[in-house]
């Protein structure tokens, strides 16, 4: 599970400045979802240092992807 926590931290530390493209934002959210789903499958309910639980974070990332898709349609 430590590897997944490390991967989550790595994704969160990626720079977010400038004008990100839709594709780069979608890629980042997809990477986050992969880690979050793996954490949930491993039985993790909370990521240390995160204000929200894993289930909320998964739901939130799915919502973000859905909103992006709706805007582009």
C-alpha cells in the first residue's frame, strides 16, 4: 500500500500551473482514479493527509470526468 500512497503523493505534486490541456487534465484524473481504485481494492478507506475518504475521492474524480465529457459534447 505504501507504493500506492507514494504514487498518489507523486501525482499530487505534479505542477498545475499554466493552461493545462483537456487531455492532460483527463490523463491526470485517470491516473488518480487508478491509484484510488487500487487503494480501495486493497481495503484502504483513507489516505494519510487527505481531508476526504477514498470513496469520496473516487466519486469526485468520476464527477470531474463526467463534467469534462459533458462540456466537450
